[in-house]
């Protein structure tokens, strides 16, 4: 699988009034052609800075960002402009021109590129059809809903036939239903056009719905990188655990009791493993919290349970869960 982006030891430091702030710290990762890649982190983690290095809107302080094998920092202005035509971007705020109709907004990047009027009009109509808004071609943005505005922004981004689509918090201003529709559209575009899509978000629900792989950014560092299903079923870093697992408000009843988190995927979600535990071992646990979610069409779940005080009983229960293919980790009281 060919690499669209390859980041090697990327750091970004801002300097202001003699003070320094390190927004990115030694980040290395690859993004593959045709995948939907998620970059997630809390507000201020550095994810938006990271994505702006992918089209050289932000210059890196150290390290390299390669696009299709070319070091972006080494490109001359004319070469960089050509590369940027291959990397389109959509934003939370849509960035539509209010005094121009929908079709004129979609035509805008083609007009800037010098494409003849008839040709760009035909292309714009084609892109509006892709996003299901051909009947809105002559409408002005003020008469569109938020979801329709984002569809226009997607059509405009696709008009130049980019190789990559960057989505910077593109669904954050939309309600859950419209967010789901926009994500379904992006997934459809990815499948049909083989377009590499990079999604920057703070919402885990966005990543779990459509992303193939995910990078978790925490305080400017790459905390975790991997297949979405693997990260959801077995997060390793504290940053990933905070994003994947809901906060645990419970403490053990006494100092001898232990809390563990059981994680299971779709192959196990239909099994009554708590009932099986009681039936086969005679041991009982106290269920404190539980939730399930769909990741890539597969059900994932997690459950926090309190184990008995006896160390022997605890070992029997944990061993039973592990032998039945469940992931078991101890829950820290301050999680």
C-alpha cells in the first residue's frame, strides 16, 4: 500500500515575546492511499496544527513532511501551489461565499485555477450531484441548512479532483443526525473515488463510525497510533483510555476488592459471560457500569465490575474471562 503522507520526527514550536510553546513534539506517522485516517485529541492537543503541516500552511520547526514522496519544505512556490491543488480542505465553518450561489461557490477553485467557464460549470454540476444538491445550484448559502452548507463545501473541495481531503472538525457544528449523514457521504466518496480522507476531530463517535486507522494526539505528542478496532478494544495510552472509555465514578467497596474493566467485541457481545461465570465457577461480580458502541459495523462493549475480596476468587474470575477471549485490565480508582 503506497503512502500519501510520511511524517518523520515533526516538531512545531511557536515563539512569541521571547517565550516558546511546543505545539508538536517529534511526531512520526504514515497515512496510506485510499484510507480514512482519524486524528483525534482534546482541545489544544495540537491536532489542527498537525493537519496544517500536511499542506504546509504551517511550516515545521524540525522534521519532514513528505507528500507522495516529496518533502514539502523543499518545494518551490510554484511546486507547492501544484501540490495544494491535490489537497482539498473542508472546515467547521463551511467558508462559503455568501454573495455567490451554490454552484458559483463550487466553481470558485476552478475559476481561480483558470478553468474555462463551461467546463467548470459542468464539473460543478457533477459535484453537486455527488453530494445530492443539484436542485440547490442557484440558491444562495443563507437559504441552506448547516448540513447542506457542508455538502456544498464538500462539493467545492472535490471539484479540483484532489488526491486528499482534509476535514478539520467538519461535523462539529452539526447535530448528531446531520453529522451521521455527512459521515456516510464521506465514506461513500472514499469508497467510490478511492480518495484519501483525513479527519481531525475531538469526537470519538466520528472516528468509530468511519475511520480505518487513528492517531491520538495528546499535549503535542503522538500518544497512540493504530487500527481503530484495535485501539477501541485495547487502548494502551492514558490519552486513548480517556477517549475510549467513559469515566469510572466508582471506588471499591473496601481495600481488598478490585475493579476490572472487561472489553469485548462483536464476536463475544452475544454471549452471557456473566451468567456463564456464575454457572461454571460459582463466583459473582458486581456490575458497576457498562456500554456498547458500533465500530466499523462491529459491536464493541466494555464493563466495569467489582471483584470479591478474596485474592483466590479474583484470580479465578479474571482467568475465566481471559480464557473466554475477553480483555481484562485493572481499573485505577482515579480513572
